[in-house]
C-alpha cells in the first residue's frame, strides 16, 4: 500500500472540490521541502485574470491505527521549519492512513510568525519541535478559509521588523481567521493554536502584518465608569466602575473600598460583597455605612429598582457584628469632623498615631458630648493638635464651674468673631479687634482643617467698620494664596476663600492696584485668566511705569510676572531697591517668577 500516494490523492480530491482553489500536488515528490502548491482564484472559473496567489503545501502520509482525535501533535525538524519560514510559510498536511487505506488528514498553517513562535518555545539546540495539527474537515468552505488565511500570511516578514510609531498612523486593523470567533467574550489568539493573520493599514495605505499573541477584549470586559445610582441603607453611590468577568458575572466597584460581584445563575441573581479598608476616612466611612445598610436591608437599589440579595452577601454574621464596631468608631470621628467643619476626604486614617486618635476621642466627648475637663492649674490657651499631616486649632476656655474647662473651635461660625490683640509691648491702647483668621501663623494656615473658610466673610463683616480691617483682610488674601500654593489637595479651597475676601475688600474700597493684582493672580492660578484680563494687566503696567503710585514699582513688576514677561521682570528686579525686593519676595506674586 502506497501511503504517500493515498495521502496526496486524498488532499487532491478535497482541494479539487473547492471552487476557488486548484491543487498542484505530486506523490513521491523529490523536492526537499514541499510537495507542490495550491493556486487561489477570485472567481469560480479559475481564469488567469482571477488568480490572486499561491500557497506552498507539504503532504506527509503515515500509517496510523485506532480512532483519530480532533487534534494531534507531530514533530518537525528545526531545519524544515527554518526552510518553511524562509519560503514565506507552508500549509503542512499530515495524513494518518489506516491499514484499510482510510485517510484522516490534519493540517498546520505554518506561517513565518507561527514558526517563530514555535522556535521561541524550545531551546536553540533542540533539533525537532512538536507542532499542533488540527483535523482537516472535508468542507470546501472551511478548506478555502484555511488556504485564504495561509495566502494572507505569506506577506509576513521577520526581516522587516516593526516600528511601533506606525500605530500613530494606523487607519484600520483587519483580522483574517480560519475559524469563526465569538467576539462577545475575551479571545486570546496564539500562533499555532488559532490560524489567523492580523493586518494593519496605515493612513498612507501601507499594509503591515502584525505578529505575536493577540488579545481581543470586548468593551464590556474592560473597566467602564458609569453614571449609575447604587444604594443601600440610605447611602448612595452616584458612579460605579463596571466590568464583565464572564457571561454570567459582572464586577461593580464602588469607590476604593467596595467591590460587588453579581452572578446570574439558575434564574437567580446572587451578590458577593468584598470590603477593603482604604485609608481615606470619607471613603471608608461611606463604604462601611453602605455595607451595613446592605446587610440590614437585605437588598440593593440600582437606579431606583430594589433587588433582594442572595445568601452570599449576608451570611457572615460574626464578621458583620465586628464590622459594626468599626463603623461606630468611624461614626464618632464623622460627628466630630462635621462639628468642626473638617473635610473627611482629606484625612488618611493610616497616618493617625495612637496619641492623635486619643486626642480626637477627647475632642468628640467635648464638642459632641458636651463634656468638660477638670484641671486645678488650667489656663486659657490655644492648641494645635496634629491629625496625620493636618492639624486642628482648638481653644481651651473656662467651663461652667471653677476648675472646669471646655474646648472651643475659634473658627466656628456661631462663635464670637472678634479677639483682642495687643502689641508686644503690652500697651492696651495699641490693641484692636481682629478675626480668628488673623491670628493664624503662616506655618499653620495650610494644614488647619477646621478653618470654616466658607464663613470667613462673616468674621470680617463683624469688624468691617473698623479702620484696620481692610488691611487685615488684604493680608489674609495674600496668606490664603500662599496656603493654596503650599497645599495642592486644598488648592481650590484656599483660592476660593482668597477670592471671596479679595472681592469683599474691592467692594468696600474699590479696584485699587493691589487688589486687582490679587484678583488676577487668583485667576491665573485657576487657569481662568482671559485675554480681556491680560489687556487690563497691560494697561495697569503702563500706568504704573509712570510712577503715579507709592507702590508703582512693585505693581509694575507684579504685572510683568502675571503676563509671563520674564525678561521684563528680570530688568525690573534689577532696578528695584533691596528693601523693596525683599518685601516682594515674600508675596505670592513672586511664585510666578518662572525658572528663578
């Protein structure tokens, strides 16, 4: 029995039934690497004008017994593989022939990139490589698809390499596959396992073959941030990060702490909830309240629709009871922060030391619980208590009874706004009323959490009729801008307060150069300076150049800095007296001097 002839005849017959293919195969062929080729045509008539290409073919027939599987591995020498690679690939067909002469064909589409993949999986000195072969069915459409992909892979070239910058000029990606692919789920296309060719077309019309392992991930399997209302126990998240894990499972992340996994199975929807103790106080508190609400209500609300939970989310009672204790501690801090006007999203719980936690608990007992502290040698004092990287400024004042003391928030909108300030000499005649904000040193302003800056104008309104107040307010504007520069997380908060106070001063005293410069530098830091504003700055700079104002030099330099005129600013700095320059260098406008 001539096994080789049977094998070639089998393939000749199968390919011969394909309307767009014409086989040229020889049995007992003496050529070293291939047994012939298959011509590919556009039309079923197989005219010369319809010819589009040729695929090299190697056919091997071997005697095999027993039932043949859908896939088999066969060994091919490294020498042969390298030759196939240099010849732009080959359609390698292995035919298992039974003792009765029945033929079971298998194929491997060995493109240049696929061969490179196989060679990369084994040591360089290994002489033979195991190659995966798939069953070749007697279906003309399937055979034509395989040969069509093989023809497309002939353009693959390892010698050309690939320039990643071509992706910037990409117009389209086209995937050619010998098998149907399900794009509703993630797909991994590995050379040798899936027969495919990937072609990129650039904007200039260049076609580039791409190699390697291809991952195709449907959009629903990637993380997407959605505007969706998800709530439980009165706590609602307005946005969620959603991705599908598989056909039945969806993962929903609510902030940094909560992950919900929803599984649809057996006509039931089950929820699994995981909690990560994120260090951000506000995030952890909200997640903890949501989780307890979820357990107590036994339901979750999505865009107003209530869905009962499966057992998976509520059957760990002991852990939930322990978690309630943690939530109670967080709630204590929340009550204190609300009382002091603290933005909890700024507080990092991992930064809090034990002593700081004890201090916060004492403040909670005083501010929320109304508790007073007994001390026989106490005195009125001001304290700055550290809270991680931040701080609280607290006053200790006499309580309701002798030797009893209580804590006061000096910036509380409901507290008195005026405090007596005396000169260092102790001369009471030089004292005048100031706000609590005017007593805060520059080193503390950027870190104090209980400033209640939304109420800062109320404090200044209380002493608006006094002569020093506008000067004090202007100094606070400068201090608030410097605080914004020093505290990126609170930059917007401080700039907003500086803007409020500065516009309040302008309302009372008019658009004087110093206050206009403050307005403009606030706008510049917010990236809101308009062309109209820049024209106004140029006009003021021109006016100040005529020295019509006692602060003309400083104002002209400030305008140059606002306009980004570095050479002009350097010139004006060189003309300025040392004492004046030293003063300017302490102002926030000096921060705008680029590169100096």
